[in-house]
C-alpha cells in the first residue's frame, strides 16, 4: 500500500478512537459534572467516582428489550437511528488533527479526507442530521414524536442559516474551503476569535440549537413531549440517538476550535517542524480545546432553563441571523481593506 493509503487508515482509526472514547467520557462528565454543579452526589457506586457508570449504561442498552410499535412504519422506524449516526460519524473527516508532515518524500495532511471542498462537505453532511429526527417522529406514529420532529426540523433549519453564515465569514479572508488552510491562516496571524468575536458567538449559540442541547432542547422537551422524536425508541436504537448527539457535540466543538481558536495551533510553538511529535502534540492541543467546549455544553445545560419555542425561533431569525449578516459584511469589508 502507498504512504497516503496507510496514513489515511491510521488517521481514520485515530479519529474514530477519539470519537468513540469521547462518548462514554461525556456520559460520565454529564452526570458527575451536573451533580457537582447542583450539589448532588451523582454516580458514585460503580467504580471510583462512578467511572464505570458508562459501561453499566452500555450493558443496559444492549440487554433491554427492543420494542417495535405495532402501528409504526417498520422500515423508516428502523432507519431513523442509523441516519442519526451517519452525519456525526462522517463530518470529522475534514477536521485537521495536526500540521501537514512529510513521510518518505510525500506531503501527508492530518485529515482523513483532504478535499478542496472541505467545509462544504462538512456542512452538507451535518445538514443530513435533521432527516433522522423527522423520520423518527413520522415513523413512530405517535403524536408526541411527530410534534418533536416538527420542532426539530424548524429549529435546525432556522439555526443552520446563522451557523453557515458565520462559517462563510471565516473562509472569506482565508480564500479556501479547506480547514487546514484556515488553521495555517491563524498560525501566520491571530486566531479568528479576536477579529470575528461576533461570528464566534453566533456559531456557539447555533451549535447548541443544532445539537438540540439545553436551553434549545425543545424537540425532546420531557415536560411537554415525553421525550419528543425518540419517545417510542428503546434499547440500542435509543442509544444510537444518544451517541449521535454526543458525537455531534464533539465534532462541532472540533470545528469551532479549528475555525476560531487555531485548531491544533498553540501560540509560540512550531508544531510543524517537529514531525510526528508535532502531530501528537498538536492533536493533544486540539483535544484540550474540544474538551473545553464540551465542558461548556454541560455547564450551560445545568445553568439555564429551556426557552419557549416562540422565543427559540425569535432568537434564531431576529437575533442570530442579523448578527451573522452584520459579521459577514464586516469581514468582507475588512478583507477588501487589507485589515484581515
């Protein structure tokens, strides 16, 4: 096999390993962190500090009865959980894990798929996530599930506009759709969070809405819709939605770190000249930034109440969308003037 093929397989394994490890860790952090914030014990029976609780949860999902509602559309009902995993486990392929290195005379970028349309590919794959929620709500033949799926489709489509515009603003001064070029642009100058703080704020809020996290978890509002679009799901099919949510949080956090916080870059450190060691250290820096974003997701969940649906839509259309347009105009003008 060629160097590029071997490198791609190694990168694929590394990314999948990181992503699959993050999910059980976040299950523990969600429970233990929330307990600390609310002065509760949290999981403390299975292993030290409840560290084995995610294993117990996995066992429960595996051995629970998998119920198929008699009035459900069987094919679509079974398809929806699979659709929930596809966007979350494919969008990471365009995220750079470290600097490009040279192996046996060949330049090897630290991305699984170094496509020239990297960001477009990410946004296209991420937009498929709404289909799983709509299909799950429709196929379940349950009024609560249907209402949850309708809310999800309206919410995700609305906030995708603001999120996409904030991403486009980052790409304007870079002049490329490749995320490794975005990191290189920040390495040569300053992190985008400084000149594009408005865009970062828009992206961050839209990311909460895109992942259906509090305070934007209207599609799953248990006080109104039982559990929303996945009310009729159990066992591993429910776990697929669960895993999809945490994987989406991780990937969006990685995208935010790449677009606005320099990705694998650390000021004053030249990882590109360190070879393999630079890749490992750069990946560690990126993972640390992602961990900060993931902790912020948990912190917000246990700190803010849920919005009403009309408030959620008003924030998206009357707040974030105008802000994202203003940010795009500012970045375009600053780029033309040579300020960025």
